């Protein structure tokens, strides 16, 4: 029988997509994979190469809520017992965690049984679950060269491997960026659940662009369901060719044809922009835990690959001005594409798979 890895990830695209990329890399090496996540994560698991999914009990609570924290502790303890029982049956050679509270019982179960463990942090700030686990696990991998909220000891032994991306996105690293000539193609994303601010503000900003520029635009916009018709109406009135949908599954295809990307600065977004070598305007989510999106964006901004607009300063006119300045300067867009690509780690999945194999039980 081939070796088995348990991959544990929280239930968001930001956790699940890198976990899937690692699972695919391990499967290509002959490993078997079991996925541990929650019901939200299952929504992203339709193509996850796992022979089984473990639904472990997990919960989280806000700091300062002692009753909620006590309840969450009981639920997590139940999940740890479930994980221990599953691991006795499966005998995984290694357990890999990608953060998020659904990953916690799997890692605690593995640690309690002395099994090899690896965690991977996707953001430039160590998340709460990974912050708790980092001093206890065998190996710590991370995506960014900075790792805020980590202790000096954890930073010293962290492996900077990058964020694993899915193969279709990895393939874009080898596709050159071609600055716009006639048509100007903009991709607007908002995270896996969309973002109201971008859903509503970006169409209004694009509508303020010069008429000649609007006539050359093709906009692909991800928008919240309740904002779809409003966005389409604004684009229609502005005579802008658009495709508006709540979610784009073929993100690699849209990235490939885009000249400029506007979006949040989640870990997956920043990683994919770097690997694809696409210039961007990033709007960090103000309420993100520990302001991690601001730190994520910083890497691309300092490399010259992104312009960053903070929510407190963001207006329709400010966004229209930023768009106009970039879209009329194809040479600058080309330099930004080179800047983004300069900080890419396209082989992150393979490097993380190497680390997992070195850590795994023989």
C-alpha cells in the first residue's frame, strides 16, 4: 500500500485551494490522500483528489466570550477523539494542516499520537490556529518571506515555500504578459464569497472613464448575487462590454486574458497574481484578522506589481483615477507584470510536497 497523508484545511477557498494543490502533487507521486474539513470546505472539494473526507467536529469562539470558548473547547475535544479514532484506522504517515479551525482537531489528534505533522500558513500573518500549533508541530511552511505574529523561534525554522496553486494557474508562469494594444481586459474579483464594496464601486468607477477608453474595455467581474443586476445596468448604461457572475470557476482562463486585475489581497489572490504575472489594483479587506491582507499586498506593492488602495481612502473618483492612469500606460502595465512575476514561487506545491515527504514516517 502507498503512503497516506491526511490534509486538514479550513472551509474557505483560501485554505482549500492550496491544500488541493498539495494533494495533487502528492497524488502524482503515488500518495493516497484523505481530506479533513467542514461542510464549507466540502463545497470546494468536488475535484479534491481524496479517497475519503473526514468531518471532524470543530468550532471557534470570539476572544472575551468565556462561555463560547468553553463550548468550542468541548466541540474541539470531540473532534480530537474523532481524529484519533480515524488515524488508528488509516495510519497516516503524516498530517498536514492549512489553518482554519476545522484543521485544529486533526492536528491535535496527530500530535497526541506522536504522528509527523506539518503546517502551512498561506498569509503573511500567522493565523490563530497555526499560531497555536506552530511551536508544537514538526515543520512549519509559509508562503511569504515575512511571517507576522510568529515568535522568533518559529520564524527561524519556517520554510518559505510559497503558496501552492492549482496546475492551470501554475501553467500561466510560462505564459508571457502581453500589454494591451486595442482591447483592454479587466478582471474584477472579490474573494470566493464576493465583496459588496468592489461589486458596487468598480462599475461606477469604470463608468467615469473617458468614453474612448470605455469603448475598448472588456470587463469580467465577480459580484455578489444581490449586486449582479446593478453592476450590469451600470456597465450597460456606460456602453461597456461586460461579463458579470457570482463566481468564476476557470480563474486561470480569466487571468490569462486579463491586462489588469482588481481585487482583495487574500493569500490565494496575491499568489496567483504573482505566478500569472498580472498587474493589479488591490484593496485589502479592512476587517481581515490581524490586518493580514495589508501585509499580503505589501509584497506585490514593494515589487512594483500592484497598486494598493485602502478602504478608508477608496472612492469612485479615486478608483477611476487609478484605472485611467494605468490603462492609458501599457508600458507601466508591462513593468508591473514583471514586478509581480519577480516574487512568484511557481513550484510551491512541489517544494511543500518535498517537505511533507521528508517529514513523513518511513
